[in-house]
C-alpha cells in the first residue's frame, strides 16, 4: 500500500488522490489522533462536491476500512478537531 500523510496539525483536508483499486479495496489509518476525527470523503463530480463515503468511514483511532468505489473516484480525508500533535498516516490499497 502507498501511504498518504495527512495534515500534521489541526483541522483540514488531506491531499486528494484517485481511487485506483478496481472497485473494492482498503484504507488503513495509523498514528496520533489527539482527539481528531477523520472522515473518508469521495467526490462524485471530479472534486467540486465532497461527501462522506459512509457513516462507518469516520475514524477517531487506528483502523482498517473496506471501500467500494468506481476506479478513478477522487478521495480525500478530512480532519476535524484534535490537538497540536495530530499526525496520521493513511494507507490506501
């Protein structure tokens, strides 16, 4: 899996990537959450509108999550809350 490093402090959006799995795949989040909530978001219109992938794709600690999306769908991870030591690696496969 290729890691994508999210924002290291505070709230905001991580980098946008394209979902390259052929439909079904996995994401894993590992790191220091320091009270942060991370939401996996996808864009159905190429990056204009962002929506949560599911209510189960909201994380407050290390986790694995299965994802099923069309290949090429833009993805990002949104961080809300958290203290100054937020540092989360996201692995996408």
